[in-house]
């Protein structure tokens, strides 16, 4: 009996020591990372950092988080951020955002609040913390821009994973589904006269593979983002009332960071889509008229005037829809440091 009791006590002490080691390591890691960011010229402040969860969990709780990279123009503030894990699986963490957040970009500052925002991240079990796969789930998110607009998302899922064998070394498959997207009121008012459209976009979906020049790991965050080199779009679609737009194709990134390649588009009720883009201010009236004429001819020749199959080409920094020049191609490289 004494031997058994001694074994139990020793096992308890060993487990307590292991938990303390893991908790201390995680807290020291986040505090060292924040200090390193400050040394690199970032803003990296917190009101409180603590670890809880003994004996089976190691839960990092950060309150009053304020992180900003002035050079890139990005910043993130959160009242509370949680990184949760089991003691015996430290490379698999659950992230939770239980309170309001603010995200600042070079273009706009957005305030976020949601009923649920939770993510799962699995790293390769080594010190480099190379990303293996991740996911984020969102319910009832409200977004408000400092310029005065407001929007909402009913439900969304975003997931990534390292691409399967045969894909480039640093490629990641990504999937995104967002449902019940409420547009800003000003935009809804401009397009409100279109009776074919409900008040919310029903569904947005993306299934793609993104290829980068190096791995996403701890060094990527600390030294600069990996550079996007290619996007393989297996399925991109938007469903909004009677409007249905789908795309697939491959896009490379040219030396200036612009998309280069082709997406094959398939659109149902495409004339209403042009009217929508014109009403929202995305298309100038002259360009909208040109698109109606040129794409109308293509649709008529295909035998179905309401459905359209047409290539969207990007070349030399210019976007063309069929024979019509739309303007500049999109940039696929984020502003700020890369590499």
C-alpha cells in the first residue's frame, strides 16, 4: 500500500512539474515574442498575460492586447484573446476571441464583434511552429468601419491545410464559406431598386490552393510574410437571389505583384450583375454599356442569352472580360514587408 501511495504521489508531482514547465514555457514564449516585436519597432502591449487550466489544460489568457506593425500599416486590438490546449498536445491549440476587436489595415479600420469566433491551429511539432492546418468559425459577426459603414455575416467557415503530395512544397489548400452577408446600408440603398435581389448575399464560396515562396511559421510572422506565387481556383462562387456567378482557373503573380492568368467565368442573369455593379459605383456607365453590348453578343452566339461563359484575363497589369478592358488587374501581394 505504501509503495502504491508513493507511486501515486510521485506521478502527481511529475505531472504537476510537467504542467508547470509547459505553462511557464508558453507564458515566457508570448512575453518574449512581444518583447521581440517591440525591439523590431512594433507596438506590442498587453494589460495582463496569465496561464490557467491545471492539471489537464494549458490555457493562455491575454487581456488588453494591442499589436501594430507601423511599417506595414496593420494593427490588431482585442479586449481578450485565449489560446487553449491540452497539456499533452501543445502543438494543437484552440484560439478564441470572446470580446470585441479592432483591425486596422492600410485601407480602413474595422471594429468587429461576434457571438462566436473560434479557431483551431495545428503546427508541426517542432520549434519552428510550421503551420500544418487551421480553421476559423464565425457566427453572427457585426462589422463597423470608422468611415461610417456597417455590415454583418451570419455564419462563416475558413480552413487551411498543407497541400497534398504532388503540390508545391509551400502550398496550402484553403476553403471559405460565408452565408447571410448583410451589405453596408449605403451600398444596399444604391442597389435597392433591383427587385431580383434579397437584402443579403446568400452564399460566398472559395476552394483554392495558394502557393508561397516559403513556409508559414514563426519566422514568417517575425521577419515578413511569405510571398504568394500562384493561386489555383477550383471553385469560386457567389449566390445572391437569382444571380449566380462561378469562376475557376489559375493565376500567377507577376514581378509587380499583379495577377496574371485566366479565370473562366460562368454567370446566370449576367445583365442584372452588370446593373448591380453600375448601381454600386463599381462600373462606370460607359463601361457598363460596353459590357452589355460585347457580352450580349457572346451570350447570343452561345445560344443562351441569360447565361454567359466568358474568360476573365489578366495580363501586363490589365484585366479583360472577354474583349472588354475592365481596368487594372488586382494586386495579389499584400502591401508592406514581404520576404
